[in-house]
């Protein structure tokens, strides 16, 4: 079997990759609705990731529309993603200015988040982004059912090219992460204090750190 992709197989594979990401985002949002600062930060990260993947989705769909048979299907199922299409410019602007890129090329915060939200009437609630990703995920499900043979062939070629998944260890496990950060950070915190600069520690904490390190 040739491993070279046709344009359609490549685009179907691209759609599958973002669809799997949508599945994860859509299912994870409800699990992060706790009333805590950490959960709030995770929700924000999920929303930003949703914006990136929705922008990818819109580009991939446009590429797929060059295939007549796909366009025939899309003409029928397009209403399913109309809420996403209605917000595509806001998604694009938020992605370009605040998510994938943060005010690059001399942006200097001339355009603020609220400007994008107001100009494009872009929804901001957590439910909106779970909704958008869910719509895109179900859209892919319909595509997969109608182009199953093409999707299977694209996956087979992709798996052949990518080979076995790589796993590169950093040399320690999850439970060791904070200790490893501490080993690097504590000596730097003491050096900052020595040079009259500030770390995130208060003076009383620095004294404790000095005593602990002096015993090593």
C-alpha cells in the first residue's frame, strides 16, 4: 500500500484529529465547573484550546468543500455547525490576538478582548464553548459514517507513517514533580535574596529554606 495521502485523505485525517480533541474538550468542560481558582483556570485553558481547534476546524472544512461528494453532505449537515460559522470571525480574531498569539508584531494591546467580543458578539460563557465543540464533534461523526472507507484508509496510512508512539522519560514520575521544581527553585530564591532581588517567598520562608539547605 502506498503511504502517500490524497488531498481528500489528508483533509479527512486532519478533521479526525481535531474531532478527537473536540471530544475531549466537550466531555471535560462539565468536570471543571467547580468553584475554585484552579478549576477556573482550567476552564479558561479549555476555552482557549477550543478556540484554537475551532479555527482549525473551520479551515479544514473549507478545504474539504473542494471535494464534490463532501460538499453534497455538508449542504445537508451545515445547519449543525451554523452557530460556529456565525462566530467564525470572532473565533479567528480571538485566536490570532490572544490565544495562539498574544499581541505579536507590535500589537500593543490596541485591540482588547472585550473589543473582539463586542464587535463580533462572541459568546463568552463556558456553556457556549462546550456547545461549539460538541457541534463540531457530532458533525465529524456524520462525516465519518458517510466516508468510512476513506477515513479508514487515511487512518491506516497515518498509522503506517507515524509508527509506534514514542515515550521519552524525563527521569522521574508525577509524584516527584514538585520536589524537582523545589530543587531548582530554592537555591535561586536564596541567590535572588542575596542580590537584593525578590522571589515569591516571604522572608520567614527564606529563613526556613536556608536552614533546610544548610543541612544537606
